[in-house]
C-alpha cells in the first residue's frame, strides 16, 4: 500500500452541498470532550485559513472528463462548511501536536459537517465534540487525529477495528488510512445514522456492524490496530486477543477522570501498556440497544 491517503470516489463538491442549512448556532455545545478540547479559543470564523504544513490529499473527481472541464461552479453559499474552513481545522490540529501527514491529510479529506445534523453543521470544524443524539457525541477532531496517529505509529495498516461508530466520522477518517476498516456500534439508530451518513461518500473499504464492540469481531480478527471511541474501566479481554502481534490498540480508560492508553501486543500472551494524555469520552457499555 502506498503512503498516500485514500480519496473517496466522489468529488467533495458533489457531496458537501446538502441544500440550505438552518440558522447556524455559533456557541459550542458542552458535551464530553469539550471540557478537554485544546483549541476552544481558536475560533474558526473570520480567520483566513493558515497554510497547511503537510501534504494535501488529491481529491480525484469520479465524474466523466467532459463534466470536469465544464466551467467552475459558482462559489458555494455555505462558507462555514467550506474546504477552506476544514483546512483551517486541520492546521489547528497540526498545531496542537499531531504531526503524521497521512492522518492530517485524512482529516482534510472527510467532510465532518456531513456527519452532524444540519443545525450543528456550522460548528463542524471547531475543535469540539458535539451531540449526535442518544446521549452520544461525535469525537473532537484533535482526539480523532491523535488516537489514529498513536495507533498508526507511521505504519501502513491493513486491518483496523473501531469500537463505537457513532455517526461514522472517525470510521470514515480511518478508511483513508487503512486498507480495511470495521466499526461496531451498540445503539441501532446510531448504526443506521452512520450508514446513511456514509452512503453518499461511498467508502468501499469500510464495514459497519451492529453489536457489542466489547466482544470485538472475531470473524475479522486479527487487527493491526484497534481504537475505542468510548471509555471503559479496562480494555476488554476479547479486544486484546483480537489484536495482531505487533498491533496497537488505543483506548480511553477511566470514569470521571480518563486517560488514553496505548496497548501494544508484543507476543502471543504479552501486551505492553503506556499511559498517554488526559481525555474525556462517553462510557463504553455492554450489550446492544
Ligand atoms: N466514533 C465516533 C464517536 C462516537 S461516541 C465519532 O466518529 O465521532 C462513542 C460511541 O461508542 C457511541 O455511539 C456509543 O453508543 C458507542 N459504544 C459504547 N459502548 C459500545 C460498545 N460496547 N460497542 C459498540 N459501541 C459502543
């Protein structure tokens, strides 16, 4: 696999315009992770997008050549969800310490506003987690990027598992950095929401599953990387067993006080653990609803 990020088959311009948005809300909504977000003060609005230091993904239009050479479309009316605003978000994430160019390019590729309800879409590129219904949240962009960077560790990953699909945003980012991605969600309406959010992006290398992610996905194991998007008191044993030898798992651990934990499988019965930064995620729960 090359070190280049994947690109979705559709040109962004064909999927970013969902029609008129409702009146936008500018103040971030307080949810888990907003407490720990690193750049709340970095308002996106009225700032020129800083230059991205890292490689930009090439967005390959799937349209026929004749259509591509047509005169450029008029500027899109929704400036708050534009490519430039997303680029500014990526530049902020880079400034916060995420340096992996593959991860930054993936973040620049995925239209985050398409994963949230229209009333919140204008907040899509601030560095905060936001509600997606059922008391769950879309993860903060910095945290998404950081976890993927830690899991990737500069390597090209063949098979990755995410626990907690939510609205599908992180799964779409993962699909840009790994050959095959599996994501599990325990709340059926959110599983359905992720499916409908991802449909227009036509992400061919992503499989969504409805089930209890604490049990993992033995039929697709072993995984080179596993990310948990919800916090438990410990990493479920099934997930440790489904990690390939040499594979890396990143999970938020804790209840009121949480930290990111990196688990590396070093042998058939050996795992090493490393405690990383403070974080705040929704709880990992067993069973399905
Ligand atoms: N990955 C999402 C974050 C979603 S929030 C994003 O891109 O923003 C975390 C999600 O984990 C919630 O949707 C919650 O329902 C789910 N979750 C919690 N426990 C789970 C479990 N045992 N199995 C699968 N999903 C779980």
